[in-house]
C-alpha cells in the first residue's frame, strides 16, 4: 500500500480503512460514524517570491476570488501559518503560508483538474517553485 493511502487527518478515514473487512473493529467503527466518504485536499501556498518580496494578503485574496472560489463554489477553508521547506537550490526557505482545505465528494471528477490548474496558475502568477498538495480520505457529515 502506498504511504499516502495510510495517512488520515483529524481521525479521518484512510484508504486502508475504506477497504477494511466488514467484521473488523475498524469497519464497525466506520459504520457508526456519521457521514459519507469524501476526499480531502490541502494546498500549501507559500508567499515568498524569488525577488525577496511576498505575495500580499490582498494579492492572495484576489487569487482566491478569481480562481479558488469559482473552482470550488461550495466552499473551502483558508488557514494562515508560517512554514519552512528546502527549495530546489538546497536553501531553507521560511515563509508565510496560506493553506486551503478542500473537501469534495469522492466521485467529483472535475476536482482533480481544478486542483492542478490552481497549483499551476499560482506557481506561474507568483513565481513559485511549488505548491504542496496533500490528499486523504475522510468521512464527512454536515
């Protein structure tokens, strides 16, 4: 099983759990949990630009209004934080980060394309080396 399939966030349902035999304690716990199986994607948008400036909150809000909201009109969550990562040059980069949490039905075929377009557009518009993506499977109830 791939390492990504083992990761579950916030007590969510992992891919391994989704395939658990019906008689296991894991499957029984899932049957008692409310909600449906959905995908969860977290996108980490760093704000440091190669010229030493940052993507401003205003610039990110405009990007969100123009690109994220139309792609995911049913909603998403934006979290702000500080992070660090090692860039392609080997240098450690510390920067302000916007994390977008997307929850969407497992069968949403457009989501994959929309997510990859968001990543590509952000990298191009703000000269970013990457936009980190993390995926998991969750049980969601509204």
